[in-house]
C-alpha cells in the first residue's frame, strides 16, 4: 500500500520524517518495501486557465486559448483526447518555453497555423505520475493563472507499506495513522466526518437473508451477503476535474485521477478504508436498491468497462428497483431458464460497478452506496471471475463493519463542497452488523505466552491506545476490541498486540524450553532421509533442481506422460494449467538450458499428482559425457555409466539394487523400447530407468542420449546386518550361457543365484557375443561367478555346484558355450 508522508503528517502533526519511519514501521510488523522520493514538477511549469477550446479543421488537434497570468493570453495546439471541448476556466499544467523535461527543451513553434506557446502536459510527462492518456486538468479557481505548479504539487516521500492479510485495519491513511499514533504515543487528528445525516433517506434498500445454505454444497453456509448498507443521494453535482490536492494524493498513492465523482469515491476508500460505489440516479429505477444473489446459473453481467462476466446464485449483485423476480438461492439453482443479460444489475457487490447505472460525463444526481459485505463470499466471487480491484482487496481482508455510514457521509460532504451538489439530509441505513465481542484474559496468561514481564497496567494502556475498551480488575482484563479490528477475536490476539507495542526488542534473550509431544517423536525421520538422498546424490556429481509442480496438456503430450487431472482454477500462465503427473518432464525442461556436449547430472525430489493420488518421487537425469576427454580418455555418458551411478547410489545407502529388463507394453512411454528397466530396491519395485525415447527427445530439442530414472519415495529400507569379513580367498568360475536374445541377463543371473546355494557370493557379466558360431537369434552371455566359504574352497566343493548350474541352464533349453 502506497501513501504519501505528507498525508500521514496531516493526521499526526508530530510524525517523524519519512526515513525515521522505516525502523518504526518494521518494529510494528508493518515493514516498508521502499520509500520513493517524488519530486515536484520542474521549474517553468505553471497553471494556466482555458478561455476557449476550438478544434483545428482537418486535424485531430485542438487550439487552446489560455490565460497565463503575468504572461498574458497565449495559445497552444494539443492532441490530447481530453483537450477538446474543455469548459472555460478549466486549468491545465503548462510547460512554458525554455523549460526542459527529460532531454527535450520546449519552446514556441507553429503547429497547423497555431503559434503553440509551450505545451500542456500529462502527469507522466511532468514525472509526477504514470497517467499519459490526457492532460492534467484542475477545477476553475484552483489558483491564480501563472502560479508555479511546484507551489501546489510539492515534493513528497511515498511510503510503500507491506500489509499482512490480517491487518486490514491499516489499509487506509486513517488506519495507518491510528496505529502509528498508538505506537508512538502521539495525538491523532481525525479526518473530517463529512455531512452528518438525519432522518430517512430517499433510497429504499433490501438486503438478502442471513444464513443461506447452498443447495449445491449443503455443508457450506453463507453467513450474510450484506449485513450493513448505507445509501445517500446528492443532486446537482457539477462533475469535472477533482481538486488538485485530491488528485495529488490519489496520484502519489498509485491511482489514476478520472473526475470529481469517481475520484471522491477512491479518495474516501484511501482515507477511511471504506470502499464506496456511486450510481447515476437516473438509472436507479424507483429509487430502490436490492442486494441479492444471482438469479440462476449463467447470468451475464456487463461491467462499467464493457467486459462481460458470467455470475451465478453464489454471487452477490446490486440491482435497481425494476420488477425482477428474485428467487431464493435454492430456486435459482433449480431454475434452468436463461435470464436477460444483467437485467437491472448496478454492479457485482463490492467488486466492480456495472455498465448499467455507472457515472457518466453528464451525471449530476448520484446515489452513494457504502456497505459491508461478507469477505469470504466476495473473495470466492472475485477469484472465480478473475477480478481483483482495490475495493475487493479491502473487503476480502475485513472492512470495519460500522464504517459504512461514515463513508457515505464523507463522500456526500466532498461532493457538496467541491461539486456544488445538494445532499439530501437523510440516509438509508439497513442491517445489523456483527462487531467483535469482549475477550477476557489474565495478565499472567499474556506474560507466560510472551515470556516478557509486562505489567497488567501497561497492557491496559496499550490496548486502550489501540482503541479497545478495557475493564481492568486486579490481574483480569475484559477487552472489547474496536470495530475496525476484526482480527482480534481471541486472547492470543491481545497478547500479540501487547508484544507489538511493548516492543519485540524487549523479548528476553533466553533459551526456550523445547517440549516435544510424544506424537511428534520421529517426525523428522522423513526429512533426514531426504537429506541423506540429497547428500549422496550430490557426492556422485548430481545437482539438485527445484521446478514448478505445474504443467499443461501440451507438455504432457510432448513428454507422453499422463495428462493432468488436477486443474488450476486461476493458472499463472497458459503453460502451467494443471498439476504434473510425472517428474521427468520437469527434468527435461531443466536440461534444455544446457548446451549440447556439456555434462548434465540433475536430480529432483518432488511431488506429482497422477490419477491414483498425490505421490513423492525421486527423479534423475544424465546427459553428455560423464568425464570429458583431456590427456586421458574420457568416460562416455552411456547407459552403463548411468547404471553405474545408480548402483553407486544404492551401495552408498546400503541398499540392494536389482534392475529388471522391461519389454513390450511394460516399457514406460518415456523410455526407449530397447533400453528400459524396472528398479527393484531392497526387493521391492519402486520405479523405472532407461534411455529417453528418441521422439520425446526431439520434441524437447535434446540431441544425443539422455538417461532417466524415476522412483517412488520413500525408498524401502532394510535392517542393517554386520558380519566379519571372510579371510578365505575366493574361487572364481566363468560360465558362458547361450540363450535366445529375448532372454535377459536378469533371467540368467536369477536362475544361477537360485541354484548355486550359499557359497555363491556374486554374479557379474563380463561379455556378450552375437555372431558365428552362435546360432542366429541367440547370444552368448558370459558371467563370472565368485564363490567364498569360511575356509579355502577346493575344486571338489566348487565343481559339483558348477555341474548343477550347467544342468539348470540346459533344463531351460539353453546351452553352454564350450572353449
């Protein structure tokens, strides 16, 4: 939230300078995102009064005749869209000849036969705002023609305050000043209250019933749609530019001045924190406003910018008094008829005004709406429609439920004062808002929670300064929060306020007592296991990446992964519309940024969201040479190298790893059909590994071999066992098995392990041969068998085992390759 320092200083005359406020606001829990120094308009920019505005024939320019005070009458040619048909007396910001803005020096020049004396400027051209759509316009009589702008639009410091969602009370100049005054123990000067009202107003207002249960979701109740509504009328308003001081504050706060009526509504929202809406009274049929839910599904409402929005029976609308059947929510859900588009809709409550009834250039009679809406309801509607306005930003966080009448009175007073309007003395007030109730707490409770020795009397003083009504007896406090502190509902909220204003710096430097509930014992084990995985993989040369969990149908199609079933209601971008169903597409995206030929070893531990439910996965990717060639031969990034890294990973964790070849339909769509395997970790299948399918590699622009692994977490563990290393030497035997090519090494090794018995220590392949004299369609797989016992084994003990193994091989229809 941006606010000029001068505005706050008007409310707190003794306010410290802007630079000194930075540590103060930080200690209040309202840190500054920055302080922007906004300069005054340059020297040579003065106010000039328009005496006439005439279009220049055959062009899009307007000839403005000006009263420039000491400089006498002058003319300029302007192409600004709001220069045409300016009323006499309207004042503009005039850049006089000889003035330099940026790198441009302005002078006198001929334009379409008009001697243009300088230039009438926009806020952006003057460097005091972002608006460049038209000239800066000010009401007649703002100042004497020729007055330097720098005297009226002085340099200022703009505070950009970071407001947490629970502190809606400081989303205004009054709210922030109120909190600062309480913290600094300074006097607060309240803004003007506006025109007080007395008696009944001219507008009749109907509110929706409370406690509506939604037929679509019976478990959800709408507490209230609108529980407080204030309506006033002001007639005869002369709309035009807002006063210069008002435009200045709006501009410094980051808003674009438009005209008096709209600017007044925005100004009151920034000043008090109460959003208001103003309607053209000519279109408020029968001087009646009905606050109701949508008539039925698919009702279309056009907003004041011409955009169309589809609303339903869960969305709160503001309607005029024309004859429209307003059904209950249950009836609305059951009704299938299509309504007329936006029939009688003045706006989507608390979010945006409608095209029907919005303020126009010729509006003179206005209806002021100042209300309090259900924050949860408005947040759901604004999120579903994708509408985020300054008004709903405040409503969804919690506006003061009693502020509506004051907001309406303030708007009425400003329109009467600066627009010459005649405000009706009465106001329509309907609804009974809920306000925070009393909270009882013992001072000792707060001291125990905070660990600070704050006296009960100081607690009472702090809470009183914040606007609470405090009844204090002994150590017991009964505190009734002010209506604007909707976030104070339990005694812990009071403790937070005591700590905040007493000062977090006074927290004692003591080591807190760590109390771990028995239900949390061992809760850190999963985190420790992840850390072990990370350290082990990093030690093998892998780098961790953290990627988005979002994907799209297009990316899932390119990667041949399952299409996302969990969709984002409000996606950040078009390529992140759903939750990912696999890890490897994210790793492929990360690998795209690395040039060809560079070693890429990546891993990610993350979550996926397939149809069977959310899962945690480990993903590995390898591309490029494992070790580049230098004075010695390099190590190619082959499947064997990748498999070796995975085996080293398992060995470092003390796990038993087995890789089983996959064929046919069992091959994951991401992998090459001939280089795909199942990962068996400690006897349990956990995932797959292999080479990336060439077609997927082409879709992602990855030339060369890419190898992947994806496994479910947590990886199965096993009990650690220890044994003394054998002092006996090993006995080696080599065996070459001739089998059909479709028989995998895993099938051969599994058979040998089952038949060998306890003396077999390991089986490792060392040669694969295809060709003569091996029959066509078969291959020779040579393995080394290592036997070890408690003592040195003799041939008499090993040879029978080899005979048994060869017999088992031949029983499968395979053969033994002889020397």
